[in-house]
């Protein structure tokens, strides 16, 4: 993403946080390749990222991209929620937690060869396995 932005002449900057500098993947290469655009802030030296200061510096219309652990994403989402001057894009390392307040959903799986239909509210494999389907190396063998 940074290479494309730089090649296209876009103005961009990276605020790169991590617990320690040695834990920050490719930090030296990024700083060498994009001098002046990458700001490394390891937590053991600088503390937590100053998100308020970083977001206060962005120009109206800025696209903010954030990836990292869930607490960081929540903090950035909270700070950008009421801002009309930025558009936030996040990438989760793990699926975002959603309260399971929605009703159970029933679904149907039809086994191709046998035409057997299995309906269940649980994981797909369990009802299919009860109907005779077998999984081997990511291929489904259907009775």
C-alpha cells in the first residue's frame, strides 16, 4: 500500500507502533525506503501511541488506515467516530467481536452426490458428517 501511494505521488505517513522496536516487522526497511514518512514509536521507549496528536495533524479528507490489535482499533474508531473530516479503514488481526444477540440461524446444506439435505443451527460439518460426508485434506467426500 505504501509503495503504491508513494509511486502515485500521494502524501502519506505511517505511525508505526509496537511493544519493542525489535518486535516491529520491517521497521528499519520502511524507515530506509520512506525517509520522513515513517514514524516508529515502540511502546517500551515512547509509551502508547499518541492517537489524539496524530489525528489532530491530518488534513480534511484524509483516509486513515489502521491495523493492529483490537484495543488499538477500538481506540482509533472511538476517536474517528464523530469526525467528518476523515474516513477510517480498519483491518482486524482477528475477527471483530460481535455480541451474539442475534437469533439463531438455521441453514441447509445439500450433499451433491447423494442429494441429501441436512439442516442444522450448528457448524456445517457436524450435520453433514452425521449424514455421511467425510473431510480429507480440505476435500469433502460425499456419500
